[in-house]
C-alpha cells in the first residue's frame, strides 16, 4: 500500500532476505506457533544459504533453517565484537 496516494503498490516487494548474501551476519525476528508463551523469538547468526522459501543460518548453537513464512522481520547487522580476554 502506498500511503501517500492510498493506492496499492504497483508491484509487491520481494522478501528482504533475498538480498542477504551468504556470510552476512543477520538478526531475524521469527514468529512462533500459536499457543506459545511468546509471539516472536530472535535469531542471530551468519547466513549460509538463501532461497525464496527461507534462510539457513549458522548460530552459536548450530544450524537453523528458518522458513520464509516464519520471518516477521530481519536485518543485516555488524560483525560481532572480538571476545574480551578473561579476567585474571
């Protein structure tokens, strides 16, 4: 919907994750199934594969496949800061 003219957009926009290149660090807000205690959960990881059907991420806890219909929003984010040295 074009809010300036109140007319529908001439062409629907493509899913935002199709613009993410493999190797990009991203944050994805994922919808949870009905009946869950929360509506959404956030994922943080590196894109391994992008398809029109969804995204495969490598997170700290392992590989995660996120179907496109569960992606509420997402965006590329800067690289993780270097880990700090343990205190002695």
